[in-house]
C-alpha cells in the first residue's frame, strides 16, 4: 500500500509537469535551500529530513524525531541581499507533529533613478520576499509518514506587492532493504501571483481626440500573473556506515521543476561520535548553464542532557561566476 501511494504521486506529478519554461515563474526565492546541513549535503536531503529543516525539504520528516527543535538560519546572498529562515517543530507523540516557519529575503535599500536623473532622484525604495508556513505530519505506520504545509507568500517592491497561497505535500518511507529511505514531495502548488499597488496607478485620457473631456481619470495598470515555482522531488538516502562512533549517510534528490530542466542533487554526511559532522555535495548535476555546484559544510552538536542541546552548522556553496554564498545556523533541541 505504501509503495502504491508513492507510485500514484509519481504518476500525478508527471501530468502536472507537462512543460518546462525557464525563468517563467514568480517567487523564485521559494527554491532557495534552507539550512547549512542540507545545503552542505548538496541539497540531497529530502529522504533524510530528520531535523527542523524538514519543514522545507519534506514536511513528512518532522514526525520522525521525538524531540522538539527550533532553528534560525542566516545567509549572505549576492549583491548585499540577506536571506533568513526561522522555524520550529513540536512533537505531539501519537498525534503527529506540527511546525511553523518563516522565510524572509531582503534585497536592501536601492536608489530611485529615472531617464532624466540617472544618478538618482534622492529617493530610495526596498524590495522584500516573505513566506509563512504551517506544517503537520503524521506517522501512518512505523515506516511510512506523510506531511503537508500551507503557505502564505508575499513579494513586494516599493509600493506594489503580490500575494499567493500554496501547499507542500511530502511522504517518507523507511524501507527494509538496507534501511533505505525513500521520499517524494510536491512543493509550491498554489495560486498565481499578480502585482498590484499604488505604483501602478496612472492618469489616463479615455479619448484624447475629444476636447474638453476629463483627461485626468485615475486608472490602474493590470500586470500579468505568473505561476509559482512548482517542484516535484524524489529522494533516496542510506546510511552506508552506522556504528556507535561513526555514521556516514549518502543522499540523492531528483528534481523536476516547472521552470527549468531536470537535475540531481547529491551529497553525503559523516558524523563522528554524534558530535562533529563533515559534509560535501554537488548541486544541479546534468543541468546546463547552472552556476551552482560544489557544496561543503560542517556541524557541531552538543547535548546538555538527554533531549536537550544545540547545533551549530556552516555551509559553503560555490556559484561559479557569482563566486559563493555562506550559510550559518544555530538550533536548539528541547
């Protein structure tokens, strides 16, 4: 029955992704990876998804851990853009798990320029992206979990903005074959986004050929609407080495987006004594003209007592001609 559910999701998703249109969606920030741990593993994380960042990678994973956790993650993006994420999950024991997360991308303050005043008018404007998500997951059996998120999405620039509502759905299956984990997720299935606001208000003359009519009628420019970056992901993960002192996990994610071609994310994580972690991976394998590639990272886990502790994680991501991005996070378990 579990395999049938995964198979149905695969078939449905093949129908959904009938076309591939590069750069044709709104809110591309929704596809920016969350958490240095997952990023350090090259984004091959949907079938591992055993910490609070599962809220992003695969919401089904938040019910697989017994502890509660909260995290704050910070990324210094290109051109002085900052990217922050905060999330928390609470385990409800036999009733599953719930989580709440917020994603915030700040483009910073920019000066207004015009054709006449190309050095600036003295005014400044800002642009921001925001996403709020509420998640729930439940273990249907001791090996199969399902979860979902509902998200509010907002993009704003100066005095105009666009809103959308979207859903994420994820499944996670623990196989008896070499303890392999299998994941399938659909992300950002929701409404289209259309900009509106007072920046789009103009004065319009309905008929300029008529003298004496009102040529100062207030009108609103109607912009095009754009779909969200719908993403279907299938993941596999396996602990190739698991002893009391050493653990090595390998993860692979296959991606099928609606605004780009298919690709693979591959990565691994080595944990020594459940204390220090080393990670490496590669993003967007087989994707043409991608600037993303090598990822590296490390983490430190410290337990104050049973069930209580904190994690510090760091990741480096190569972006080709755009150089690199660096990611930091700190989380607490309680």
